[in-house]
C-alpha cells in the first residue's frame, strides 16, 4: 500500500450524477452491470481521463453512451480502470459489466456469502470489489438497484432506499428493485439476498410519516430480535427529541448475519449487523449483551444523520462521523440507563483500550494526516477519543450552545461530504467562540498528562491550584503545543458540602469548569473558609492522565461526598490503583502485599450504601484490571507479578468484607422472570461482584458450582462459569460445568463463543495448551470472525498472564495464527495483531520474545497491506 496524505486531497475530475446497478446473483459468478452518468467538472481539461477504482474484478463489457469502448480507449490494471477521450461538455453514460465471486470472498469486503446469504460490506473501500467506481466518500449520487436471482433461494432481496417493486418471472427467477433518493457515497451501498425470517413493526415520525421497520434474521431466531426492535424504536424517538433528527425513508431495515468483520454497518436504510449485536433472549444473552445491542442499534441508526446525510469528505475525516456518532450513542445510553454508571463504563473502556493506543507505537491523532491502510484507522482513538472531543465541545460551550452548533451543522451541511474543520466552524459560528486552540485535540496524538498540586492558605482563606500540562511525544509528533483542557472541579469542605468560592482567578472558569490553556497555570480560589479537598476532572471532563498526589484520606473524602457520582468512583479507583501498583512492586521484590484499610473501608462503605444504585456500587467494587495496573506502572512490566498482586489485594478485601458480601448476595437476589432493564442488571452485577469476592476468600468451588446450577439467566450463568473456570480451572466442578454449558448451548454459536472466551481467559501457564486444544473443537470455525475473536482474540487481548508467558511461546503462536488468517481475512488478522501494541512496556525478556515474534511476521512473504502496516508501525 501507498501512503495516502491528507494534503494531497483534491476533488474528483468528474461529477457522478446517477448510479444504476443490476445484479444477477450467482454464488460463484455474480454479474454486475453498472450504469454511471458522469459529467466533467467545470474547469477540468478535456484531455483528463476518468479513473475508477477496482479490486479483484473481471471486466466483461464497457460501453460509452451504449457503444462499445475500443480497447485503445481504456486501460485496466488490477486496481483501476482508466477511460480516455470522454466528452468535454455533455454528460455521458458509462456501462460497466463485471463478474465477481461472492463464495470465494473470504475477506468479507464487497459482496460475499455468509450461511447461504448474499451480503455486502463496503466501508471503507469495499465497493470497488463489486464494480469499477469512484470509490471515495465525496462522490455522492442517488442509486437505483435491481437484483435478479433464483426465486427459491432468494425470497428476500434487499438494497438501500425505498422498495420500488419486484416479482417472480420465468425459469424460477425473481427480481426486486430499490431506489435510494438520498445521494450517498458508495461505502453506504448494501445488498442482501437469501432466505431469511423477518420481524416487522412500524414507527411514526414526528411529522407523522409511518416508517416500516424490519429486522431480518435466520429462520427460527425471530423472537430473539425483539429487544433490538425495541431499541431501534427508542433510538428513533430519542434522535427526534434530543437532536431534532427525523428518519427520511419509508422503510428501515436491519439484517443480522453471522460472518461479519466488525459490529455493524450503517448502510443507508439497510443496516447490516453482526448477529451478536441483534439476537438476545434471557436464556442466551447477558446484561452486557443487551446493553451492547441497545448501544449499537442506536449507533448505526444515528449514523443516518451523522455519517449518511452528512458524510466525510475523505477518510481522514472518519472521526467526523464516528466520534460524533459514538458521542450520540453514549448520550442515548446515558438517557436510557444510569448516566453516572454509563460514564464509568465509558471511561473504563477508554482507558483500557484507547489510552494504550495513544501511549504506544500505533498512536495517531483523532484526525490523522496520513495512512497506508484505512481499515487500520477504525480505532478507539477515532471512535472513543473522537467522542470525548465532541463531549468536550459540549462541556466548553454548555448544552444550549452545543445544540445551536449541532443545529447549524445539520442545516448547513445536509447532503454534503465535509471535514472536521467544517464541523468545528459550526460551533464557532453559532456561538462566537474561537476553537482554534481547542482543535489541537484533533491533531495532536497522545494522552495529555496534567500534573496538579493544591495548597490551602488559612489566613487568606484561599486555595491555590497549580496545573501543568504535558503532551507526550508520539510517532511523527515529537513536540506538542499546549491544549485547551476543560477540567470540571469541586472544592469539598471538611463537612462534605461543596464550597462555592467567592472568586476564582488565574484563568477562565465557566460554571464548574476550569479552562486550562497554557503549559503552566495557577488558579486561586478565594473565600474558602476551611481546608477543602479538590475533586478534579469530574465526569472525566477531559480524556487525560491526571497526576495529583492526593492523600488516601482525601480520596476517601471525595468518594464519600462528591455530588458527582462519577468522581466518587474515580476517587475509589485512584485509591485502589495506588494500592495495586504498590502491591505489584512488592510482589516483584518478594515482599508481602498489603491492602490499605482506607481502601477497604471506602470500598465496603460504597458497597453497602443503600442510597446508591446497585449498578454504581458494583462499579465501585470492581478493581482496576491487570491491564490498568500495567498501564499505570508504564514500563518493565511483569504480568505474573501484576496478577499475583491484584489477587492478593482482592483476597484481602474479600476477607475484610465477607459479611457485606454475604448480605449483598441475599439482598440483591431477584425473584420473578429475567428483565434486561438497567435497574435489574445493576442488581445482578452487584450480586455477582459480591459472589466473586466471596470466592476469593474460599478454597472450594462449592458455592460457585451451586450458583452455576441455580442460574436462571445467561448473566448469572456466564458469571458463575467464569469464576469457576478462572478460580478453579482444574476442579471437577469446573469441567462438569463447562461440559454442561457446552451441551446445553451446542446449537447456539453466540453462546459457544462465550464458552470459548471464558476458557481463553483462564489465567496462568496452562492457557496456551487449552487454546490449541479448543482450536480443534468441532465448534471452532477458523473462517468465522466471531469464533476467532472469542478464542484467539480473547486470549491475546484479555489473558495477560497466559498470553505473556515468559518463554514467549504464546507470541510465536499468535504470529503463526496471524500469518494463517491474513491471506483469508486481512482485516481480522490486523485487528488481532494490535493486541501486541504494548509489547515495549513488558520486562526485557518478554519484550525480546515479543519483538522476535513481530519480526517473524514482518519478514513473512505476501503480507496484506493491513498486517504490514500494523507490524511495521509496531516495530518502528
Ligand atoms: N462504520 C462501520 C465501521 C466500518 C469499518 C470498516 N473497516 C460501523 C460503525 O462505526 O458504525
Ligand atoms: Zn460508527
């Protein structure tokens, strides 16, 4: 792959007016006839040829205005079709006929087959695998689609837009025609055909249009689409109420497929989903599955405005649609569930997934300026940090001004392909605020480090806060400018009330937000009559690392009194992380691990506080993960020491809190049928975390085996099985439970994925042998992305001790797997390889082994552009 630079962007030479596609479906030889109407852009010289993108296409016909184009007038390479001598002034019609092989398409990009269903994935550059086309997001046109196929095999034939008509005709064939009036880029094209079951409903939009809603699933799975349908209707309503956005076609369809490279895809009017994010019932789905379905259904639906109606000018602008749409789905889930608990989950995810990206060799800005393989830029930086940047705009401007900016964006850019600058300008124009410095968040990679120190002056009743910001060097960005960092704060008095300062000097303050804009900045709060405890970066107002040396007692004070629940959780986490990192150092030095009683009592106090919602209390009890501890330690990491340290701290808390945990298990029991709502899920999570603590203090699996047997829903069952397997991997109770689970859900691949993952994450030296054995299991399908992710992905990403075994055997195993997956599915291979992104922060022996495994990959012949890009950046 060539490096693509943002600076090289220029508009196309030809303007595409209309697209008319006819598909004659055949599993191995599908014919695609594409009629494209173009005109030469004003000012473009008549000698300039038209260059179209293509990939693995067999060209069988090329007509210009219905006349065959002579071979001398065009050139075909593996990647492009160039047509010369095209009309200078008048529009012209190009008719391109290509043949493609959906059955052989293992990359799952373009048109492919999954379980006998035809299905497409075109983002980012998959449409060029269907037909020669200007396959870039700034080429927008209305599409007419005709699908012709075997009638018996394809009772369902779908594409974007509104249904025009269809019928059966001769020789067992049928056709269906669709028209999408909304101009769209090719990456939003979709086609689905096959034999599927359907669930139907309707939605009445705010201006009274009735929209038909259909969710297509494999026959027999219809009942499991009910929750997705409910989530869709709630999403449609919420987008009207919160953002004033109404749906714009008379039908909205979702198709669930079982082979899919990612979560889902927002094709106009025809979203295609990984069935993992559609199908749910109490017997087979966990609370987390339900929450994911709700969030992803919403996310893809919200793209209809943020992504589809207003799309990206080029792929460098990916965060324009992804960061913004993640922000919107976060707000939706916050409104549907508990805002504080949702925020905690977001921040946990951001820190565990995005912070390591930003701190390692793959770090890149939210709005990158160059790429070699765009598929490798669908990252947590573009998505989650992109969402945080949007969230900071809302924090800086306030809710009303943020809304004016969004309204202006929708009004000004509807129907266009735009840039991040266009987006930011809407907020500037709507509010008069200059966001130049703020925009550095889009351009500078790396997680800013803010160091804070406070001092109280009794005589003058002032509190002084010194802040310093530093943005670490990242690939190609050695030096950084100071950024505009919004820090929500509260001064908590010794009695626990929030103190209102008479005056704040040293910089801009809006509401409870300090604006940190220079490298060093000192804020002085006056009229503070007693020593306050400062709570900083409440709600995680900025995605930063904060170094603020606060005494455990002060953190406990925040944990007890802050009115911002998120900040209370954060204080507990800060308290815990200090303890856990010290414990890891102690294990490393052969010292005994201690658990600070301040931590234990703060945790147990939160756990038992009945004024707090159970879901929050469960979050409070969930200690930072081993990966969190590794990140905090930063370098020279020994995953075994970290694991042992965390286990020791857990055990200490378990012993101290036995009574609390036993009490919670009784208190949080739910009688009656399973309901997936947030309140019930919160009770289950508190009960299950209490259960897990109890097991740390116990030597036998009896309690867990009973919990497994008693479970009447997948949340409790999967949790009991996880605890059994991770805590007692070699006991008969565990193998019995694993066998029972496997037998019971043998015909449900999504549940078997959980079974694979639970075993893949069993810590310790036995992990690799277990993975290898499971790869031979009849239910493991090496070509199915969900299976691969739940076994190999879960092992590499989420089993720190098993994967990072000191002899490096697992790194070599992963390298082999990457090289085996790559020729079939480069995107999947590249994604799983990113699990090694933090290899440099390992202790030297492991780091050497990791390095050697990466070198093996780098030297292998015939690497895909995807894997080559990742491995080279990781080794730089
Ligand atoms: N836009 C898609 C992701 C496409 C990934 C292409 N490699 C799903 C989403 O973000 O909604
Ligand atoms: Zn998205």
